[in-house]
C-alpha cells in the first residue's frame, strides 16, 4: 500500500450510485452535487467529460470502462436522501460513492480542500468520515485526499486523488478515486473485499489504472 501523509477527513457521503465494480451495469439515481465554495470559485473547473474506469472485485483482473446515467433527485424534508435508510445508515453504497465522486469532479480544485469538501457533502448527506486506513461501515465513509504518491512532487505524473470506500447495510463495499492534475477530472471505480473496505485498499487497486 502506498504511504499517505494526508489525513482523510470525515466526509458525508452521497448521490446516485453508478455502476459498481461487479459484473452488471447499474443505472442509478444521483443527487445533484452541492455548489463549490464561492471563495474557491475562480479556481474550480468542471471537466467537460469524465473518464470512468471500473475495476471489478479484488480477485478480478479485467478492467472495464463504464458509462453512468445519472438523474438529478431533489430530497424532500423528512425523507431519507437517495441511497440512505431512514435511520441515517447507508442503504446503497453505490449511490453515495457516485455522489461524492460527482461532487469532486464538479468542484475541481476546490474539492482538494478536505474541510470544504466534507462541509459541502454534509449539506446533503450527514454521514461520518474516517481516515484512509480505517474500514468503512454503513454509517462511516473511509476517505483520503492528497497526492497519488505523497513522496513525490504533485504533477501530471503524480496527480491529486480523492479516494472513498463506502459500505452499506447489505454488506457491499464499493470504492472510487477521482484523480487528475491540476484538478481531478477522471474516475476509477474499484471495489475491495468487505473486510478490506478502506480508502487505502481502493487506491492500491486503482493505482495501475491511474498510472496507465
């Protein structure tokens, strides 16, 4: 596993899940990403297109490019947000993963400020976040924000990464990495085993695709 010096912040998870890294393609409902902080607006760039690569379970070596169909959903007061149970736990990890990654891509460079990113996500999904070596559970998302290789200078060959691992009440673990330089503009989906549901494990799986 790559050494990470950046500490993942508590991140509130999110919107409609796209195709998970299993054998089938899912069409999910996605909640619109929150607006980026106005103080960072001048540096935020949303990519015209996002490349999404799916890595299947840890034992699978074949990678597949997937296309995600998303629909904006408005949350009504008193109702659980998409992908959530009424008790505040995660019902569909894919929905939350997709929301977080969509938010990162939409925010661009502003998403590299962990407190701002977490605060924005919390306006829709009040979920707890933990560090990249701590396993996710149905109430907590494992998060890492930093450089792909924290021992090297950030640049095109060593991009920024925002990594999440999400688990739901069905015991499903999914993960994803939004990466790019100078801001994240591509996504790799990687689903680790449930007993290794950490952002660190997701980044290890996604590493070859990021470096390709």
